[in-house]
């Protein structure tokens, strides 16, 4: 299953991504975590003292690997971040993704990939979503199976909608603080995602009282599936002090179990995944891709390719 954590900047989505990934790994599930946020903090919260090699710096290499022997894609230069796989493309198993040469292993055994931050050459001239394109390509070519988890910490707020990446997940958790700003981002995300069949659930965070829960419930309704209470253990983790899941308060440990159950109960919809892969590729081709490459990129779509195992 592919799981995204989104929310307002500062809502705690990076912390929630890390806690969920650790929880799933502890239950025996193989996990690959991906930091796709412009602020690269997931490695630190997962207990690493360095960042993975940035995927965004190796986009051409990733494209060459994924295009394989697909006769519809003549070169890496002809690939967009949305280019769909076809017969001859190099498809990735979960184990392939976990073995990616740019991944690091965390102290608890998770594998972590990261888009990477802006470089000096990017400042003032490049869009961050060109780097996130590496993640979109990997997920477009991934054939994940039951009991395998990809957990992605996304860019903040509605910025996630700047590419088709927001449709690449089986379930999206929106982390919302009990504030007007927090639920405002929820409404914005819900409204943008509604037309695309994006499965969305709300996770309250930094909850201090029942009135906070009531506030979130009043705005998110049944989309609110659980919440994390204000946690001294999480604050210690964020400050770099020693932390294990055993340090979590029982109510917060239970909240992670609720998230895990929600993911495991989610249906996998390969037909929607394939249809939207093609849809966003055609959008990007018409908007800028055809002009940039000098090619009709609609011809890259293999009508007989079937998504899924």
C-alpha cells in the first residue's frame, strides 16, 4: 500500500509519517519511507544523522533505468515525470524499491529515500516539483503487493496538487491541528481531491482536550478517524533525545494502530491508478511536454499495458 501524509506546514505531518512508518515496521511490515517535502526533516526524525543521496539529482539516471526496452520511449530526454510504463519498461517490485542505491537504512530497519533539497544551482531558476518528479516516476513503475508499505511525507498544504503525485496513493492522511488554519487546509485538500477518487482520512494532532476533538469533528466529520494527544515523548524525539515507540503514551500508540488498520482495510484500485497515470501524462504533454521535447508524447501510452501484478 502507498500512504501519503499531507497537511499544513507545521502540522506535524513529518513526525506522523515517521511514527507511522516505525509502527508498521514494528508490526513486521516491510516499509520504505520517502521524504518528498521541500523541508527535508524525515531522516532526522527517523534517527539518522545524515540525508540519503537525493533522488532529484539523479533524475536522468532514474529515467534511463525505468524506460528499459520500451520501444515507445526513445530516450530519457523524452520522458516526463508523468511518463507511464508500458511493455518493455522496467517495473519495480517493492524489494527493488527498498534496494534502491540511494536509500539509507534507519536504526530500526526502515529504508529511506529522499527527493533532496534545493541546490545552489536551483535557486531562482528551478521548481521543486522537478525533483519530486523522481518519486512520481518510481511510484508509476512500482508494483507493490499485500503487506508492503510505502510511506511518503509530502509537501505542505495544497502545494501537493502541483503534480499528479497526489493520486499515486491508496490512502492519504491529512494531519490537522485543531485550529482554523488546520481545518482550512483540510477543506482545501478535500475539495481539490474530490474529483479524483482520492481516499482521504483526517488525523488530528497536538490535541489537548475534548474541545479540540469536538472542534476537529465539527469541521471534518467522519473523515476524522483518530487523533494524537499532545505528547512529551514526541517532543523529546523532535528535540533529538532518545525515543522508542515504547515511550509513546497509550492513547497515541492506539492512534497509530487505528491508522494501520485503516490502511490495511483500503482496497487497491489498479484500474484507477492506470487511468489517472495516463490522464496526468496527457495533461503535462499538452501543457508543456510536447513543446519541450519536440515530440507527441501521447504516443508513449501503450494501450495494451495492464497495471498491477
